């Protein structure tokens, strides 16, 4: 754990209270409103030295610490992406802070394009695995042997089972699928989508994978859910744009919020 993360955890405890956090949540594009549902203390990233100054519209750069459905959570209302500053480890410090605050589990959310005809805009997908199509890695430069993180069971099976069970009970379709990380910020070409599809991916997006690697590095159990905002490039006639992502994300977000709330209630 870096010194900086311990210092930030001390600062956060002074403002938000010292009870340990249990679950961390990272909110993707258009999903930021979940941060407002938490009863607690909101700390702008700007007050947390070293936190990324996420400037992507549709992201809400604040950390909210408090109670959601009776569970103490840390909600990261803004994520930094590789494509902003060329840093694959942009979320390392926030995740180290989660760990320093006592967090043991992490739920990542994102907006993604679908490559499966049975998963469309407004649907959710639970990640079962990923393909790091970017070739980048947030642990490049990490000097310790801990960098050799096993990724065989990266997506936590008991968290996945709990989320799937809740989705069944709520009548929410939650197919499992494989997410490919494409660096962005330009969207993919249809040829790239055909390539990724052929390689076995079900959805594509510009985030999450580096955070999953970092989470496993930090020994956080992790689950990730995509909100499908569009069919991937070349798979439909609709025009892909960030405006469209932001407009569509709230459709799936309602279901996502239900899932996350029920998951936290059970805790
Ligand atoms: N590609 C990459 N990232 C995305 C997409 C997409 O089609 N939709 C939402 N985020």
C-alpha cells in the first residue's frame, strides 16, 4: 500500500468517519447518479491529492462514503480512463484507498457496446472474463513480484452467483459475457469489432479491465457489470457517439441500481 493511499484514507476518515468501508463501487458513463443515493459524505476528487481529475462528461468526479442499503460503501463517482492521459494505472490510487479504508469487494460498472445480437441497448451484462485487446497493463513499472497477478478466476464467482441470483429474482436479464478492453477514445472500426468478436468477446468498452487487474493485485474481490448502450460498430445502423452512450446508459442504470441495492441489502 502506498504512503499516499494511507494518508488519503486518514483524511477521508477524518471527514466521513472511521467505520470500515465494505464494498467499493466505480460508476461508469451515465451511471453517476447512484453516488447521490448514498447517505454520507461526498468528497470531490479535487480534495484528494493524486486522485484523477476525471474530465469525461457523464462522469461525476467525487468519492462518496456512506450507507447504501445498510452497507458502508465507497462510491467512486468518476473514473479515469487510459485514454485521458495515457495512464493505464490511473485508478490505482483510488483502489488502494478503498483497500486502506477496509474495502474487500469492488463492483465496477461501465457502458459498453454489444457484439451479441441477443444483448441489446438497455440490457445489462455480467462480466465473466475479459480480453485485454489494448495490450496495456496498469502494473507495468510495478517493481515487486506481486505484479505477476493470476487472472484465471479474476471475476469473483460468489459475487457473480449472488448478482445472478438477484437478477433472476427481480426478473432482470443478466447474461454473462466477455468484455474486451479497447483503449479508445475513438470508437472501434467495424473490422476491429469483427476481429474482437471472432476472438470471443461479447461486449467492448474503454475501461474496467485495468481496474480488474489492479483489484486482483490489491487482493480485492471484484465483479463488473456492463450497461449496453449500443450495438458495436458495424452491427447496426445507429450512429455511435458519446452523446448516445450518455443518453442510453440511464436505461440500463435503473436495473443496475436495483441489482446493486439488493446485493448490498443481503450483505
Ligand atoms: N465501444 C467502446 N466503448 C463504448 C461503446 C462502444 O461501442 N459503447 C459505450 N462505450
